[in-house]
């Protein structure tokens, strides 16, 4: 294992017993390159070839006020797998705010739990006073990794192979880009949305395969909202207007407090991929809040949407957490009670029907990527430690039979969001030859708080009850994180060839 260290970043962060600045959420500040990871159990499969990227909330400076787990600076951790071997590197995302705080030698902006006046400079995003960290989501489009912020910042570009920072995406609109844009790999298009505190309160856009903004239209809403995710089908993009949003009276005093608004239904906006506001089909459903969707597809006269319905989107404080009681509840799945759910929108009658797919509290699900926008059978969800935003296991849901496979990690070991990676050859063209939808792997990082180490881990997607079939040691203990993605090496080569053709 040969380790190359990058020049250190400036940090003022002090040791803390804050629940999300310590333990498995302890930030790491060194940036490393490792040519080959040491395998400590099993073997790295030779039938996967690609890159695993995970975004991380990783604070660099001492907070000006009360730290929230979503305030951290973006750090991307990467593992590249090929020929049964794996390399590792990690880098901070050099957003404008990260760079300015490096120059200042300390924090400039307050966080999600702080009054806006605490920030030393005007902030960014829908909230208006936060720093744009790019630390929520990460996807790959047109050969470039995009790190995005849940409150709508710039889309920050990174080379997925080298993790070299490439600055903000040129196509990003003035109201920014929310986390969770979606990519249609068949067409190469990226669909995104943003939201704000000024009319029309939401926009929707499409970026083409060449990385150019091809479509951008308003999605008029009654007022400021807090959507987090979107979904796509072959014909439609699905946006939402949910009854959990900022309290209007408090917002007039510049206090950003999310509240459930009784009597307001959940609404879904179905817009054709290149549609105009007049083309939107609105559907109503039971009131809830949803952080993440797993898939959407068309089925006859219906559009079907699946995701994690919250039974209690405004959870009770966790009293044992003391001064962090509200914060801990709002990031705890067992408090807001998220469960797998299905919505069916009848395009003929305009009616919505709903059904619960599982009674188990789960979130952060993945599907076989070959089934995006198509009817899928399997969903791989994560479970969490009660009271915490920490992944402690997996559930494989069979939506056809209702059966579930469950794997729980040992106490003190925590996972990351884990893409389902198809085994080489398990493509739609080969499906008729006997390849199954669950023919592949889950790729993840593990944080072993008992040993003070971190690992790359790979699970068999067809039988998660086996636990990791392979583990490889990382060079340092990394912080727990948020979203992740997988991109095939072959896909990156194809994108590179396409862009070379554009240049003549």
C-alpha cells in the first residue's frame, strides 16, 4: 500500500463531544491517494469495474454557532475497482465558500441551526444565509461528477477518476441546483430542480448529454417549500409540494423553522420532460414528507412512484439528547418513521392511489440501475441506529412477494449509502439468458468505531444476510457521510469519446 499525502488544509476545528462532530462522525482532514488497498477478508470481485464515490459532511472550521450534521464541508471519498483490485483517494470539494474560509482561516457562515445574522457575509441557497458546501449528493453526468447541496447551491464539478476540482457547472441557474438531479443514461440527459423563497418558488430544468442547459421552466407553487428529491420516468419528471415547509410567520422574522401544515395535502407535479407549466399534471395524496424516491415508471394509464413515506414528518424531540433534542429527532428515521411506499397516478382519471410496501423503518434505498424508469422488483434499503443518523444494516425488499432479507451490522460498525452494482454481463440485453435483477453487489464504506478503522466492503446483492463477502482496509478512519454513486469505467470511456467527437 503506497500512500501519497496532499498538502494539508487549514483547519480550526477543535475536539468536541457534539454527537455529530465525534465518534463515527469525527471529521477527517487529510487528503490521501492509495495505489492499492489491502484486502483483509475475501476477494474483490473481478466481475465489477467502476468507481464508488461517496459525499461526506466533513467540517473544517470551528462552527460560529450550533453545529448541525448538514453544515459540514464536502469531502468526496472514492474507490476505483478493476481487475480484482481497488485504489482509494479523497478530496475536499473546493467550493467558493470552502476557498474563502481557507483564506480567512476560519468559519465565515453560520449553520442550519443558527440565526442568519451570525454569518459574517451573505449566504447562499434557498435558506439565504448558509454556505454552499456541495456536501449532500453526488452523481456522474457527461463524464463529470457533480456534488450538490440540498438547499440549492452551485453544482460543483469533479473529475470522477482523479477527484480534481473543475469549478461550478456553467449551466447552473441563478437559483442554484438542488441535491438529487436524475440522469437518464439512455439519452444522457440530466433532470434537475431548485427551490427558493421568491415566486414562482421552484424551477425545473434539463441538461443535455453535452452538458448544456436545454430546458428551464418555472413550477409555480403557493409559497416557499422544502422539496428534497425528484423522480423521472421515460416521459415525465415528478416534482412535489409537501406540507412540511417553513413557518410563514417565523419566516417574516428570518427564522427558518420547518413545520407540518395541517390540512394541506401532498401534491405531485408531473411534467413532460420538455414540458411547459401549462403541461403540468397535478395529483393530490395523503399528507407526508419524503426525503428520497427509489424509482418511478409508466404502466399503462398509470405513473408509479416509490419512495419513503414519513408517518411523522414533524417528530417529537428526543428528550434524552438535551440541547440537541430537536436536531437529533429530525435526522432520526425512527423519529420521523420512514417506510417504503408506493403511489399510483392515474393519467386518465387524475386519481392517486397509495399502498405501503413495508412496515419496517428504512430509507436511503437503491435499485439495480438497469431498472431505472422501468418496473423493478428489488429495492435495497438501509436501516439506522435508533436516535441517530447512522446506517447499521440493510434490507432487500422483494416488492413482488413482500419478502425481506435483513442484515444487521455488529454494534459499533456503521455503513454508507450503498449503490447496487450489476455484475459484468448482467445488462438488459443479457437478461433473457438468465441474469437476475439482483445479480450483483452492494458497495459501501464501513466505519468500525470499536477499532477506530474504516473499510471498503462488498455484499452479495442477492443475499445480503451473508454480510460482507469482501473487506479492504482504508488508510484512515473516515467520517460517516450522506449520498453515494457508482459509475462504470466503460461509461466514463464512452463519455470521454463523445466529448472528443464534439471537439472535432
